[in-house]
C-alpha cells in the first residue's frame, strides 16, 4: 500500500494547481488532508482516490 505523505507544495505540483488553491480546497474539506504541527499533509493514495472520485462525478454529470 502506498503510504507516501505529501506536502502542500507537492500536492499543488501533482494536481497542477497553485499552492493557494490547495490551501483553499483543503480548508473547505474538498481535498482529504490532515494537519501535523499546524502544517497540512496528504496521503498520496487518498489524493489518488479523490482524483478518481472527481473523474467519476464528472462523467456522471455529462
């Protein structure tokens, strides 16, 4: 199982988003993440599941 942990910067690069956008999305509860000592961290496997969910929702909406 993939237990890789990503930072805000790494998630932003992975999703091709600005860091500011990732902060907003995680604060709104739209991206799965958790805080460690006040800094956001993300499990890569959870981000991949989130991406798959977004894709399936987009296909269902069309």
